């Protein structure tokens, strides 16, 4: 697992062999990663994977059982939350219900000892940044969910933290708003130049916003990399399955030669793909093939292909999913764009087809 | 759907039962209130509307006695409710905001147990306690006893309120550079205020109308309104008792009303 942050980048947060235990339960196992300054970094995983625990440890709400956390080179483990130059956007926003929007946003600066006038002026600027100036004198309860979310953002950004922590901030919003907020958050991160650490269980959210993603499950770091790498080159079965949709096929490796692996899918199907370190001849592993990198044809093409029979077509708006039954093994899903440009055509159920593979579409996974 | 057929208002005997209960609860109070405005010397014959018994309470031969008793009652209720509310607030903060600890359930049980103990038992126990440590009975013993038995009454609304306030508010405050103390005074305390005020008012009312414990621990010559009224009633009920009772009732109604409106103006939503 490569850490792709280049040496020239300043390291904002460094997690060094961090383990978290609650009694006998281990929430995080030996996590090590570094987050560069000015990066939009996402911790992605299903609920219970430890991503929120890690975020809360950076904020200072949870103790570290083993290991160290550094913020711009300083060890912060012993510092209480109010001494750490990081701010959090909470999942439920946690806006102070007895204070106006302006007072909420100015709170951090006032606690830092700035004058009331200065704090309120800065709060005004922040509310302008999130386009909520009109609501400055409202109470949080008078705002919609999306507006509360922006107040929480403004409040956390007002003291100009070195790192902003976001704990599933979009999960309470409806779909349209959530999608709009993704771009807004990304733009806000670029504008402010603050390091964002974003926690989510939504892979689409992670892919659209992040510079880099750390995929977590069961308290372990599964893969760390750029959004594109995580999607195109998943390291193991969990990551391939969790990020996007994929066809997972059981294969045994017949031969590894010149960085190419020849794999037997059973039923007489043979495919070759890039070899992966740690998977040698005779290994029984999984192969991932993204449905959108497959295409159908009546006869063989230049690409590698598998022969099968169309079982069903599923219309999903932008795409059409075609389910193809192979001679052996699970059905394979092919995704084609619902557009005439790609000469898309419907292959009726029962028809014999070739499932063709774009170069590099098949990828071997460690378990 | 199910509401129609299972609507409790359609049960046979619903209306008569409601009227019976309301009558039993409120008829005596209404009678006392109405007859406190009676012009007659008798408590049963109605001779027209008059404020003479209210005047009598403040200027009559027994006025000094009642004024002293009222003063005692109100100062004791005020000090006892204030002290009990402070203790209950700190107890709630300690027990609800410190996560789970050993004996937590026991602590909750211990603080609310006095609500279940028969008052006469508490009264006898308190009296024996003061006697055994050689404490001279008087104003102070009443006050101390009231503080003690008011704590669980103040604790209930305060702890209920606190359980409804999520940890994330204080965490957000500390995340925004507030110290633990600032997070408490600027965030938690204001959010708890409706519960604290309810707790205070409840403790105040409970202290104000307590008779049994007060009667046991009061010294000779020190009276509160309930013991003074009881003492007077032993020599026959005079209409001025009804005037005092009506005024006490008014104080209670005002307090309950305040408490209701404060709990309605929920600032944590």
C-alpha cells in the first residue's frame, strides 16, 4: 500500500501505529497513515469500521490506547480537545440551540480570547462564505437541515483551524442537497486551503470529493490511495466489493510469466491479466471486473472474451445492466451506457453473446 | 384507524367516571376558596361576599403568629430549594456526565429512594438523628431536614433534562476551545435551565407545604404555615384558615404555571 503524498508536502497529520481498545474489543488495529497539508482526505468504510473513532482521536475525544498522533510534527495525544488546533463538524451539527447563528459561529474565536467585535466580524465573513448572511440573527432551530449544516461548517472554519474534521456531515441531508454540498465542500476546501479529514460510509461521496481515500474495515486500514487508484486498482476483495459495483469471480492462477497471470475461471474459461505481487502460480483468489469495462458482441472481437447467454436486462436510467450467464460460476453483469453514441443495443434474453473485456479490466485481488 | 374503535372516550362509563374523579379532586378546593370570601363568622353559613377574613389574617389578633409562620415557611422553602437544587444539579452532572461507572445504578437508586420511603419514617429517623447528635430543635433543624428531603424532588426534573441533552454540545464547545468549565457554564447550564427551574419550583412547593417532617423536627415556638394552620385547626376551624389556605393554593398554582411554561419553552430543540 503506497503512501502517495510526495516528500515535498508538509505532513498535517501523522497517525503512527495507532491502536484503540475498549476493554477486550479492538476498535482500531495498528493504523499508520499520513495526511498532507491542504489535502482533502477521506476515511471511508462501513459503520463500525473505526473511522469515526479515528477522527475522534484526532479531535481529542477518545484516548489513544497505543501509538502516537502528530499534528504538524507535534505530538498531541496529551492535549485536551480545547488545546488542539483542529475543529470538528459533527454528524448532528451540535449547534448550540440557545445561541443565535452569529453567536454560534463566533463562539470559537471568543473562547480563543478574541474581542467580541472581532469575533462577530469574523463570524459575519464566515456566514458570507457559506451564503447565510441573511440568517445571522436566527436561532438554529429556525433553519433547514442544509442551512444548519452550513452554520456548522462556518462555525468550525471560523477559528481557522489547521485541520478540519468532518464526521459524516452530509448523511442527514436529502439526496439532491447532499450532491450539491459535495461540490460546495470541495470548493470550500480549495478556497480555504485547510486540510479536510472527511469521514463517510458513502463511497460515491468519497470518490467525488477526495484527493486520497483510506478504506477501512474491521478496525484495519484496507487500502490507501488516490480516489481513482482505489477504484481502478482495488487491493483486496473488501475494497473491490465496497467501492462501486464489480463482478467477483473465483479463479485459480495457472501460470505467472512476464508480469502476466493466466487464470482459470472453471468451465473452460481462461483469462489473462496483470500479475499482482503476492499472488503466485496455483493460488486460488478472486478476480474483480468492473461491469462498465465489459462490452457485449455477437461474435469474438480482438479483446479477451467469455461466451455466455443473456439472462436479463435491467434498466437503471443512465445505464443498462445486462446479466449474462456463463457455463459455470456466477452470472456476470455488463453495464452499457444508455446512449446511441456507443452503438448501444439491447441483447435480448436467451441470446448467445461474447462478453468482451477492455485491456486491464480484470484485476486479481488478495483476500 | 385503530384509534376509532379503541378510543377511550367510547368506553362505557367514561364520562361519569371523569366527572366523579374531577369532583373528588377539586370540589373541596373550590369550597375552601369560595368560603374564604364568606362574610359570616361561621364556616358553613353563606352570608355574602367579603374580604374580612383576608384582612383578619393580616391585621387580626393572630396576624403576628401567621406572619412569623409565613416568614419561616418562605425563607425555609427558599433556602432549602436553592440548596437542594444546587446539590441536585451537581449530582446529576456527576452521575450522568461521567459515563458509566461502578455503582451507577445504586447511586440513582440511593438518590431517589427517599421518594418511596413513607414520610413518617423519614420524620422519626430525622428526629432521632438530631436528638442523638444533641442538635437543639428549631429553625435550623427544620431547614436542614427540608434541604435533605428536597434533593430527590429537585433531582428528578434536572436529571431527566440532562439525559435529554446530547454529549455533542459540550464536545463541540471544547472542540471550539472552551475549557471544561466554560463548556459547563456557557453550554450545559443554559441548556439545563428549564430542568433546574422546574426542580427548584418543585422543591420549593414540597418544602412550603411539608407538615409531617416539619412537625417532628421543629422546636417549641417555631412554626411554619402548615404547622401553624394545624395548631389553629385543633381548636376549631375558623374562616381565616380558609383565607390562608386559599393564598397558599394561589402560590402553588402560580408556581406550577411558571414551571409548565418554562418546560414548554424547550431551548434544546
